[in-house]
C-alpha cells in the first residue's frame, strides 16, 4: 500500500469546480489530491495569422505555476524574462492534446486559449491541467452554443491525462510529488473516452525500462484515464453538454 | 447610492482566508468584493547581496495577474518576455509599504518574499494585495516564532491600503472596476493602525483636483484603511499573533 | 538653514535655456541647482495604434540618465537590455503629468514625444524633467502654430513639479541629492498654474508620516510649484506663446 | 513500397563519419538518407553549479539547424533572441537520452557537451542527433582514456533513436520529411543495445491511435534501433572502444 | 618561411564545392586551409519593408559559428539570447561587400539571404565567408536565369576577401589562427575583379602601424584577392555563369 | 568650395570644454561643427574577470545618442531592449582605438570607462567621440596622479580620429551629415601624434574605389588628425598633463 493508503492502480480524489472565475467563458478549479489548477478557457474571435481564411479554428494552451505552488519558491518566468523549456514543453503538450479531440472546422475561425495556472502543486500538474482544461473548454463551447454561434459541441470525444511510473520496482498510477521524485521511470498518458492514445511520453532517464514494464504502465494508464473521464461526465452532464463525434454519431448524451 | 448599494464612504465586503496554500510559510486568499488575490509569504534565510552582513532583513514583493483575471484575456508577462512598467510600479509599492511597518533589524538576516497573484480582478487589486500580504507576512513571521528563530513579531503596526477616487464629481471609497474606469481622479492610500500615512499616490490625469477635493479623499481613505484593519485584527487575533512596536510598547495584543 | 544657505521653503536657482538642441521641434536645458536635464519635444504626425481615428492626439515621455550623471557610474539600461522599474515609473509619471494640461482634441492626431535626458543629477531629476518638458512641449507646439497646423496652443494651464520631504524632522522644499538621501519622507507634487493637483506621490518607507506633516508638505509644494511657474512664464513670455484654457478664457497672455 | 523503394520496416542508408571536426574531442557527421547532422562532443573539466562536489559528471546537449537546412529558410534563433520551445524540447530529449547510458560517477566531475547541428534536414533530425551524438560522446570518452583520466568507457550500453509513424493507415519506420508531414501518428523511440526503452514519445494530434497500432509501432521501432546500433558497432569497433556495463560485465568488446 | 611552409605572400589551399546543401538555391562549402564555411544563398521574392515599391532588390548576410568550430567551445548566441557585437559587425561587412557588386535594380524586388556558417575555424572566417558567399550568390542568381525571372547575372564584378597582417614585424598574407593571434596589426581587404577596393578594415590595437607598413599590406592584399578570384572563375566557369557589368560591357565570359 | 565655405581638406571648428560634468573623473564636451558629444571617463578600481591578477588595466567605451540628437527621432536602444550592431561596432572601435595608446601595465589593475553620449549629431560622431574621449581619459588619469596612485600618465601618444570620403568624385575631409549621406566612399581614420595608423575603416558600398583614390583619402586623413591633435594639445597643456612614451622618452611636455 502507498503512503496515502491508495492501491497502486488507484487515482487520487478528484474534484472539478466549474465556473470558478467569473470573467472567463469557461473555467474550472481542478483538484487532484493536493494538486490544484485553475483552468480558464477564453474564446477569441480570430485565429493566428498562419491559419487565417481557412475556415478552421485553433486551440492553444499556456501553463504556469504560482511561485509558491511548490515546496520552495520558484522564480517567476516573467522575472527571468523567458519561459523555460519545461513550461514550453508542457504548453505544447496541453495544446496538442486538446486539439486532438476538437473538430477545428466545426469550431469555426476562432481561437480557444486554455490557461492552466497551478496554484498548489503535488505531482501531476500537467496531467491535471489537461483533464481540467478539457472541461473548461467544453464549458466555453457551451457559451458559443448559447449565443447560437455554433449548433453543437465541436468535440469528438472525452479526453483525460494521467501519470504512471515505476517507483521501487513497482508500477504506480497517478504519482504524488514524493513518489514522482523517487520514480525511475515516468510516463504521462493522454487518452480519449474511446480508449485511444493521444500522447504517450515515457522516460527512463534513471533506468531504461523493459517491454514488460511498458505494458504494465500502459494498463495502469488506461484505468486512470477512464476513472478521470467518469468524473468529467459527472461534471459536464448536469450542464447539458453533449459530446458529439466526427463520424456523425453521438458518443454521449449528457 | 452606488450600483452595488454601497454608501460612498463604504468598503466592499472583505474576506481573508488564512493558510490558503499549504506549502507557503504564510498565505491568504483575500476577497474584496469580486477582487480575489492569493498572497503568499516565503521566508528565505538570506538577504540580497547588497544587504549582506548588516544584520538586517529584507521584505520584497511580486505581483501578477492570471491572464483571465480580467474581462478580456491579457497576455502573460512571461510570454512578452518582460514585466510591464505597471507591474513593476505595483511591486515596488507593495514592497515599500510592507517594509514601512517591519523592524528589519528584529527580523534578522532573512528575506520575506510576498507574492500577490490576482486570480480575479474587479478594481483595487494593488490595495487588496497590500492588505492581504500584510496578513500573510505576519502569519509567516508566526512560523519563525514557533521555530524560536525570533521571539516576537518584528512588526511595528498594522497596515492596510484602499483606493479612493472622484467619479461624477463625487468622492468614492474602494472603487470597483467600473467606477475606477470612470474616475477622473484616482488615489491609493496606505495607512498604519495608528493612522499614519505610508503612501499616498493620487493622480488627476483626466482632471487636476482642488485642495478641497484632496482633503475629502484623504478623509475617505482614513475610514477605509481603518475598516480593513478591523478585519485584519479579527483574522490575526485567533492566531495569537501580537503586533509589537518599535518603542517597546505593544500596540495590540491579539 | 540648509547646507547651501537656502531657507527650508526655498527652491534652488533655476535656469531654462530654450532651443538647446537644433534638430528638435522644442528643446530646453533645465538647470535646477546642479541637476541638469535636456528635454526635447518631438512632434510625430501620427498616434499610437490604440488611438487611431479618434481625432485626438497623444503625449508620451521617456526618461534616462547618462551613465555618469551620478556620483558613481550606473550601467546603461540599453546594456542591461531592459528599462528599470524606476525609469518606467518616472516615464509614466512625466507622460501623465503633461497630458493633464493638454487638450488632446485640439492637438489633433499627432504625438508629442518628450525625451528627458539627465546629464547631471543632484536630486529632483524627475520633477526638473516635468518642469522642463512642459516648456519644451509648449515651444514645439509653437512650431505647429507657425506652420498653421493649429491655431492656438492646445494647453489648458501651466505645469510644474517639485519635491518636498522631511529631513531630520523638518519639512524641506526642493531637496538636493544629499538631503534626499537622508529624508524619512519623500514626496513629489505636480501642480498647475491654477494651484490644482495633478499628481501627489508621497512615501514614508522609512517612517510613516502624520496628517499634520502631510499638510505642511503640501503647503511647501504649493509654494515651490508656484515659484517654478514664474520662471516658466519668464521664459515663454518672450517667445510670444499664449497659454489658453479649455473654458475659452485665456489664462495668460505671454 | 515507399517512394524511395524502401520496405515499411526499413531504415534509410546510414553513414557515420568519425572525427569530422578537428578541434572537438569527439565528432561525427551522421547521414541518415538526406538528413545530415554534425555532432560534436566537448569535454569540460567541471560540472554545473548545482552538481558540484558530488563526484559525478554531467551530460548535456544542444541542438540547432542551419537556416537553410530546410526547404524554406528558417530564421536563426540567435536573431529571434530566444531558443524555441521545439528546440528546447529536443535538447532536453537528447541530453536525457544520452545520460541514461552514462555512468555519471565513473565519468567523474566533468561535463560532456553534445552539440548537434543539422546542416541538411529530411525528417528524423532529432533521432539522427541522438544516434550520432552517442558515437561522438563515446569517441570523446576515448580521449579521456588516452589521457589516462579514466580507465574504461563510462557507458553502460549502446543507444540509438528512430522515428516511427502511421502514414495512410500504415506503420512506417524512419520517416523522411515528406512521409512525416503526412503522418497521422508520429513517435520517436530511443532504445538501448539490450532492447530497453529510454524514451517513447508518441503523439496522435491528427488522430488518436489504438492499442493495436501502438504495438505495431513499438515493434518497428525495435527493429530500427537495432539496425542503427549495428552501424554504431561497425564504426566504434575499429576505434578499439569497449562498451562496459554497470554490473561489471562487458557488453561488447569492439 | 611560415609554419605550414607557405611564402609570406601566399594564400592557403582553397577549395570551393558548389551545391553542397540540396535545399538552397545556391550553396558552397568553402575550405581555406582548415577554415571551412558553409555558405547558402536563399532567394526570397520580397524586400524588407523600407525598400518596398522601389523596384530594387536587396542582399543581406548572416554569419555564425558552430559551438565547436573553435578550439574551445563557445556558447551559442541563441543560448545567450543575443547576437554578439563581433557577429553583427561581420554580418554587416559581408552584406555590404556583396551588395557592392550587385546591380540591385537588375536583381528586381527580391532579397538574397547569404548564410555563412563556420563549421571549422582556423583564421580568416569572415574573409572566407565573403569569398564563398559570392559564389553561392552567383549560383543562386543562375537559378533565377534558369527560371527566366532575370535575363543575365545582375553582378558587376567578381569579389573576394582576404586578411593580411603584421606578425613579428613581417607582413603576412592570409593568416591562419595561430598567426592571427600573434599579429600586431590585422587587416581585412575586400576587392573586386578589377582591383578596386570595397572594404579596408585595418586595426593596430597592439601597435600603431606606419604608412610604409600600410602600403606593404595593401600590396599583399591585392595579390591574395586576385588569387582567390582565379579560383572563383575556375568554379563558376563550368556552370556557364557570365559576370556582366553595369556599363554594358561583359567583364568575363565564363 | 563646400556648403559651409570650408576647403576640401579643412576640418570644422573644434571646441573641447574640459570638466563638463561634475561627478566624472574626467569629462569633456567636444563640439565639431554642429556635432556635440559629452565624453566622460570613469575610473573603476578593478578589471573585468578575464583580466584579473595580471597587473594590467583595461579601457573600454560605450556610445549612445540621445533620441533627438538626429533630425528625426530615433528609438532608444533601452526601449528596443538591445544595443544595435552599429552601436556595438562604434563602441568596439572607440575602445580599441583608446587602448592603442595606453600603457595598460602602467595604468595598473583598474578600468577606465569612456562614455560618449551624442547630444547633437551632424556627421562624424564616432570620430568626435574618439577625439574627445582621449582628452577625458587623460584628464581622468591626471586625477590618478593627483591622488598619487600612479606617477605619470600611462599614455604613449596623442590620438585623434577624423572622417574622409568621396562626394561627387572629390575627396573631402571631416564630412558633415549632408556630405556624408551623399558620399560614395566613406572612411574613418584614427591616428597617433606620431602619424601612425591605429584604425582605417573604409567602405565603398556604393562604388568601389581605386588605389589612387585611397591614397588621396589617406593624405586628407593625416592632415585632419594632425589638426585635431593641435587642439588637444591646446586643451591639455594648461592642465599640466605630460604625455609620456613607452620607450622612456617624453613625447611632449604640455
């Protein structure tokens, strides 16, 4: 058993509070254990220059941490004058992940900005950001439907992300910070409601991992993503948001 | 009467939640109407290079807004690659204000970093930051006492800040965003528990103001600061934090 | 009596040399004691993007010091790669102050750039910059009249700035560097010819100040601003520049 | 069959020219089809500040492209004034990958800088960089042995990287640029000589991929890495470089 | 005699390999002794904003070194976040030199970007860059003729650059790195096929030089430039590229 | 005859005002026609890190223009966030030139910073900077002698700089801005009191120049430098500053 009493293949308690910030078109506070992220979705009625006139939309993400989200204070990237490689890598990951389930044509020539700001960190901030940003994004799309700018949600599936890793020779699901800092292998998995992979990023810097270990991590990741999507459905259902599909079928009527 | 039913010399409802962020030595969520700021205080056991070896501590502040704290999304300063003039001006103001009531010799050679991150903005974010940062700072100093690193709070007085302004020819206390954007004269006042001034920053860019108007604004500011300090006392009292004074007398036993 | 023999409420000798730089539309060398600032006014026949098409002009300022304007050499901001918070704060102050007495509609869609470059510093560089920039700006506006681009000066009043402070428990007007570095309270006041306030920025970082002290500082500031405006009138008078007013009355015929 | 006549599970022709740059301790020109990368290894007799005094070495990488390595000219990152997120992501990947097979204690307190400069790009530049940098690094370590600074190669295994992807519903090994730009799924795999995973980075931004597709991609990747390691052995063998192992056994005597 | 057996007025062996990089419109690898530079020429069908609508083209250059082109590794300018003064000086020199023999009107409204990337340095990198860039540029212009966008080469003359210097009181032509680092006087000379000067940059920081020494250096430079132009003719001749002249005469039919 | 009545080989009127800025160890205002530059020399009692412990001093320069030194306003480099290539080229030139006549060993481990700030520009700002900085530097060295930190001036010769150029097919000495903008060939020459060359920078971007033209420009430059040094002697003489020489002989007793 783990420090906090969880099973190895169990995620931490998850809470998603919708409409957390009054100005944003969509916003949530997602809490995964002690990790807390404010995700806002902003709709901008234009697309970046390189996409203009193609009739397609764009989804992009930014990620940051408050200086004291972490155990010791980290210097603001605005003070350093540049965004770190780690932050850029995470931002690109979040944006790519979210775009994978958005029908950009159906969204129309507008941009959705997803801002993920970690106010308290305890491991898994990038995966919590993806899971929370998905809900904020769908919620913002709901506003577009309310305003009759689009007629249905331009998303093709649910989407959630979770971390897995090998700590003391054992696979673990949803690592807290302490586990993460001891992990020999660390992997983030982003999956859809249909159980397809959107992103797999695994690294064994401390120790290369075998094909068998890989398979176990993939199995844990599948369970974790599925559990998170269950929470997303519970949150989005009452909002009356129906997730459509590209092939014309409705995946879920909330 | 004002839009939200307040009197002209009445502040908005204020809530200060202490220990809001688990990692920080001191932290609060301060809510002044719809303005919400997370203030954390970090104790660092060293001082900046220019102060080393003098046996004195330092207090400094950083301020930021989440991109969607405001009605339309504002670009992150980390993405722009530099901290704006406005932000720097506010940071310098917060740091200066807090230092004015800290006995830096009694603090010892350590730095207190105050991070004020606005998660939702509706006017008065810099004054809410000062008022909240004061509580976070005292709370963090309490940790130093617990660890027996210092024997009493190295602060000389309470400290709060409030905005006043002239809107449609009338003085107003604690302006919300809408009032602020219509104000011809805008002033921020930082005062101590003893009713002394720490900062006065008034600007009449739209319309120079008369000596009589100045006196009325000063009177409103005095009332607002006093009301905010009452809230600070209610929050700090139960924590058993006693605010001392430089002249050896105790200003208040909480 | 003060070191240089001045009364506490006396400003230093002031000289304003007009047309100091041949290329600029308006320019002065202002000397306030040993503080020397070159102020130039540049007229640009367009406004910043955010103001286009509104039929209004803009006034903005930049401030800098030569590296050896000060007792020890300070590193150039161009070498540092960024403008310091202090510089930005001063630039914003100068711009705001000057705009407060300009009728931007009457100026028309053009920008006036005020560049204040301190070539020798001895306290009060930002206030000397405002006082000098005012004259440079009016002088440049005179060129617009000569070219028949506007028919009268689009300014509503005179404008001057002065510092006041408390040194060794005594209020002082127009502090030189040595006095300034010993001041417990430091305040900059910008006033119009009609005795109205444009900016008040007072800070008691070293020691909060009482309402009584505030009143005394305000009185000194009023006298200082008035004395400086007398010098401005002496300089602008011979140039035949008439300062108009927004209410249709002429404030002064030079 | 593919455009260039290859089988779907076949890598492009690979050439590794050792000692390509005369000044570097280790250097190669690696050519994978039309992709050409100069990899140099520099030995620096110190480690970064955060690692000092621990008796361990460090391996880090930098990656860049000449402006005209690509079909259209891309702006230099030095001209832009910052390193792009993509470049940083690749640099971090290369460094992490190489460190996974280096015994940092055995390396001693020195840093190996790996510079990967793409002079001509045709897909797979980051994987070619890893495969080439490995040879440059081992070659530089050979210099340390020659100078008797270390007694054996501080590497635990071979290391190579290859891309796999799904193009027109078919898995492909080692994608050239044209294939890469049409791929729905794109994955980079870094493996050791013993067939363990060091990194897996797969993304299905265009289309999430099924568990079955994942397994096929993994199988292709395994073959590709193995083929590249065969080339590495042919190159390093004649140099008399023996790859050791952490468990005391020699993996290969070249 | 010199270290490498050369006469004092003899250049090092020179090789120019044309079409070295497949994507570029023009490209060479120029080797001058151990100095190796990749020069590419990119044709862009537009000119910088300040030149639009004038019917004239533009030629501009960028220069860089791989980190390990030199004996000890030098930090990338992209990592430093800015282009050094030395690099900018060289880039401006290369651009200016090339433009001096281009008929910008005949080129038409297009820009030629010359990228000179030093992959191995042994003195004279800037002069090798100019000599090589000239060939890459003419080669790219050949592509414009092939596409019938222009009818003849818009160049007025050949162009080559060489260094001269005074080492141990003796004039030297084409200094290698070791000679260069001992030189008291260092001069770069850019000349045309007709023997006219385009640039002379001589510096005697270590020791001012006499008029007589200047004359000897100029004579050496003339010989070096002439020898390099002979190599250029041998390379460009087989490509069938005819260098025209502004006055209607053909300078050389290759 | 030229526009301003000068002969082709005549410099403009030159005035050098010593001790222009009170805080600097050495300072001048140099006026060459309408070009006006403030040059200050700052003595710092340390050398840059790369020179420590060698018992030698250092001389370095910075150059800047006030925004309105020129006919149209130019943007500050501090606002742009970087120093332009042109500025860096000039700074390097000034530093190199001054160092060529300083005995760095005799100076001792201290740095002389030369700041050249152009307050009004009319051509020849870099050459005026060198000529003026020389006087500021010697004047600051005089302070070191007064303080008995050194016993004699650590300079080996006088130093002045002047521009020459070809305008409308005629050689011109000391070009004003208007002449400079029409020049086909532009050359800056830095010479010592003994008539040796320190720097020659000539460029014929608009039109390559013949060996005969070069000789004529060199002759003009010699005359100009000599005339400027006559002015320097008149200024330094009364200060009692004696220019020594490295070979033990006194070049001039002022």
